[in-house]
């Protein structure tokens, strides 16, 4: 991980090389949550990805269906620098690293549960 004083922690939502949605919480140089869907996204159609974290469990949803969960009570430590959220890639591999090869529409981060 790059740690230039401003890059302390991030939440990364991306796809692996097989098109499986993947979420990581990265705190400094450590990956504290590493959760990947067992199935790939369909090509040539829109998919809705969502990640929830309630302070005890991280959940990954694809089109409203739970695809994976992992217990995690460590929180997200932003340290003294600014935290980052990345949709479709991360900074580990530099600008454009792990870039999603597609379109991303309406990214959002909410501090409350949708009903």
C-alpha cells in the first residue's frame, strides 16, 4: 500500500479478473476485510452492488441478493490522514489500478440503512 501521509485507510469495491465483485477494507498497509462474491457478474447488463457494515458484519450484495458476509468488528481506522472510498478500482496499483472495465452509474455512500 502507498502511505504518503494522506493515504491511511480505504474501502474498495471492485471486481477481480473473473468479474466477481470484491470488497476490501484496507487500513494502512493491512487488508482487514477481504470479501469476494462466489459468482461473476453477467456481462452486457447492469448489476447493482451494495456493501453494508453494521459494526459487526460486512455484507456484499449483488442485485439485492446476499453473496457473502464476514464477521468484522474492527471498525475503519482512518488514522490521522484522510480516508478514501474507491468505486471500481484502488490505488494500490497506482492511478487506474484494478480499474473496472465498464460503466459505473450513481455511486453512493450512506450512513444509514435503506428501507
